[in-house]
């Protein structure tokens, strides 16, 4: 997922996306522990996507505070 796509989403969509990504990450870690994970690189991509979403959410939280 590109940063531009994430930046264009609404806050509610970002929170939903973050929850979905974390849930998918949990399932992939469980698969990894049981030895059934086919794409180990997918875990890293999910972590990066979660970080991008959290970055945008943090920026949006701080933005109104700086305008006051």
C-alpha cells in the first residue's frame, strides 16, 4: 500500500485498516509458528503498512494542535 493511498483515506477508514492489518499479522504469525507460512516477506510488508497508517493517524492528531 502506497503512502499516498493511505494519506487520502479518512480517519475512520484508517482505523479500520489498521485493525485489519494487525489481525492479518496475527494470523500470519500463527501460521509461521506452526510452519505453514508460505510468504515470510508478507509479515514485513504488513508491519510497514501498519507503521504508515499509524504515522498518518499521528500526523492528523497533531495537526489541529499546531493550528491553534
